[in-house]
């Protein structure tokens, strides 16, 4: 497996992952009915870096790195990660997180903040903690989970200094 910068020719394959991940309505804020035409603004915008994990010319996962805020808050990164449901459990999320930490440092970011980690997404919370992220805040009932109703969300942060 290798990680590389995404190309415009990857759009359809990234969409396959993106649409499958959001259709469950249990981990991402994107509406499960988000149209393919919106992928550009959510995953391929000019102000973000998009990467893919590839194995045997098949894209198994993807991530973005972008400033968390504009202007005087743009020294903190924000990242998002998605792994194809068929490829989960192969360490791709771990690979993407390690890669994003390295790239964020190279880009000069001082930290990474996840603005909304769904509290019931225990696998993600556990993985981010393993990489040194801490829960620095909780938004009560911050997410409308498709099966559980309103659940809390976490703000997680890790310094890169």
C-alpha cells in the first residue's frame, strides 16, 4: 500500500468511498443524500490537500488536510479520513493518520484539531487517542445519529510542536 496525492482522475473512486461512508449516517456530518457534485467542495477544494491510499491500483482510503480556520487561526490543521468499508481493519486509518501528522508538520501547522468526532464512533476515538489526540471539549447532542438519535460529539486536538 502507498499513500499519494490525489489526482482529478481519482474523483470517481474517492466518491465511491465517500458515498459509502456517509450513507450510514453514523460517523460524518455530511447528509447521506449528499450529491456527487458536492464532493469537490467537501474533499477536493483548492484550500485543502487530498491524499489516497492505493494498493494494486485500487483506492482503499482517502484523507484531507486543510486549515481549521481562516486568517489568524490557520496555523492549526483539520483532517478528515475515510476508508472503504471493504478495506477496514487493514491499518489504513492508522497509515493515513501517521501520514497526515507528517504532512501537517511539513506544511507548518502547529497542531491538528478534529472539530466533530462522534462519541459513539469508538474505533475512531480510540485510534485518535493512540496518536496523542486529547478530547478538549464535548458538544452535548452535537450529532443526529441515524440509529441512536442525538449523541455527543468531541473536539479532539494534538499539538505538533
